[in-house]
C-alpha cells in the first residue's frame, strides 16, 4: 500500500504558480535591461543599475524570515515594487554621472558629483517609500496579517538596499566605465 499526499485548492495553485513567479521576475529584469539599454544606448550602464536589485531582494527575504513570515503572494508583490524603487535610485545616480561625463568630467569625478548631488533626493524618496510601507508592516486590525508581508518586504528590502547600494553603485559604475573604455579601445584596434 502506498500513501500519496498532494496540495489541493489554494495551496496547489500557489505551489504551481511559484515557478511562474520566478520566470516573471526574470522576465521583468530582462525587460528593464532592454529598456535601459535603449535609453542609455549602452550595454554596460544597465548592468550597473540592475546590480542594485539583489540587495533589495535579499533584504526583503531576510526581513520576512526575521519576522517569521513565509514568502507569500503579497511578499512577491513587495519584491516587484522594490525592483522599481531601487532601480529608480540607481538611475538618479548613474544618469547624473553620465551627464557629467558628457560635460567633460572623468569617470571618478562624475560619479563623485552624482553621489554628492543625488544623495538627498535618493534618501528622501527612499524614506517616503519606507514610511509609506510602515503602516502595512506594523498595522493592526482586520486583514492586517494579509498585508503585513507586503510592508515587511518593502521596508526590509529598502533598508538593506539603501545601505549597500549607496556604497556599491559608484564602485560598480567605475568598473563598468573601465570595462567600456577597454571595449572601445579593443574595437578601435580591430
């Protein structure tokens, strides 16, 4: 005799949709790369911007784990929201640096100026998003347990990504600029 167990109902739908969600997140990152590549007319700078996404995802997952919550549909929606918010912060910094490069600044000075002048707007928009998600994370009342993973994912992802990407984005930008210069030199020699 054998015993078989399987999820049914909503649980079966959720487990079946988890693979679809992974493909959805990967497809969204590919679309972001393509759109940024067209916007910046570069293969390199979109990678700099996309490099800010992993800390946000890790922060969201860590926050959910620390609060004893599993990754639910609301948590996944929070991660999708994080992709947009964190990407925007990197775009503000990289876009300013690219404009400074066009005005004749070297890569180091361009990203330094971008960090100094874009720090306040980045902090303000991140704080606004985080404060907007706090009522979801800390809320009480009817249905609050359903919205809590959304708020916790957003707050945790923003906290970690803000701490990490303010330091790593300029470094990655400089490495990508050097890689772009080497690629241009290599093409010129061919």
